[in-house]
């Protein structure tokens, strides 16, 4: 099973990535524009992973796993 969208607002991570790539939107800006992450909030860690890695289909993970992936991706981008 893959997670690929905000379930509350039915916005795919692919759509969110397009907005982020085009406009440089971060998580807060994406939430403001699309309302993703403002319902149950379960997608917020996944959106952070998507922003850090560019992946739009993610395995089911717990918040700690998401945080580790984001940390590792950001560390890899730092010179």
C-alpha cells in the first residue's frame, strides 16, 4: 500500500510537488493553498518527506520514520 495524497482533501502529493517546484512553496504555504494537512494532519509528515525527497508515492510509515528520511535527505543536500 502506498500513500500518495492528503486523504481529507484529496490532493495528491504529485500535485503538491508541482506547486512546490513551480512556486517554491513549503509545507505551510502548501497547506494554506490546498488545505492539505489541516484536516486530520496525518499527511503532514508525508508531505515533508515529499518536499525533502521529491517522492510522491510513499510506503506507510510512522512519524519517526518520516522524520528520519527528512533528516537524512536534508543532510545529504548540505555540502
